[in-house]
């Protein structure tokens, strides 16, 4: 009886504390939400994939959206914002092309947008781990 | 740094990164994550090849 009580007290309670922290941290820094939950392997793979996709997009002279004038541009901007600090720092450093000049730049633009969308999926996964919805 | 990969290389890179994230986030155990990631990679690359051939024949 006493052993069971000690065991249940030692196990982390899924709903304890601020449950949205892994979601927010994971959105700001790719993989950090999983690192926060001590899922080192998953976090490292997610970080490498998302960061790799984002950097390759920039290397392909992909465009970083800063404003939106039509619905498709708005969706692309929303995707870019999914990268969190990667997007903010890249914008601050003036990285990314202002307009698409070559074919590879078009692919690079998609890489950057999809990296942001994948980061949102990873952040939501970290939140699900935190709430206990996923093991 | 400027990178100009071929279209197929870009497809492979895209499929690799997206499959890793899909595998980890959509399944619970490492074994199932690996299998689902492999499945996603095959579907990404396979569908790109099939659609490319379809467009090739449509254009003729």
C-alpha cells in the first residue's frame, strides 16, 4: 500500500504545471518541446529535419514571406511563421530572397513553408506528450 | 551558399525530412515510427515518379 503511494507520487502527473510550455517552446525552437520532455532522440531527429529543410530552402534562394496581398501569400506567410525563431532570426539577418528568380528558388520557398508546417506538427506532438494524450 | 539540386534530389530531400517528422509524430513506438516513416518516404517518392510519368505522357 505504502509502496504504491510512493510509486504514484514519484510518477510525473501529465496535467501538472503549465501544459502549453512544450507547445510554445517547440514552436519557437524546433525539437525543443521534446527536449523539454526529455525525449532526446525524437527531439534531435525533429530538430535536424526541420532545421535541415529550412536551411536547404534558404540555400536554394527560397523566398521568406514578409507580407501578404492575396490568399496564397497569406497561407505561405502562415507556414513561414510556423518556424518560430528560425523565421524571425532569418528575417532579422536579411536571409532569403525577396522574389523568386530561378526554379530552385521556387522549390526552396516550398521547403521553407513546409519546414514551418512540420514544426507546428512537432510542437503539437510535444503538447500531446505533455498532456498524456500520446505515450 | 547557393544550392541548385536536380528536381529528383529535391524530391528525395523533401521526402526524407517530411517522412522523419511524420513518422515520429504520427506513431507511438520507435518500431512503428520507423515503419511509418519508411512508408511515407516510399509514398512521397513513388507518387512523384508516377505523377511525373503521367505528365510526360499527357504532354505528348
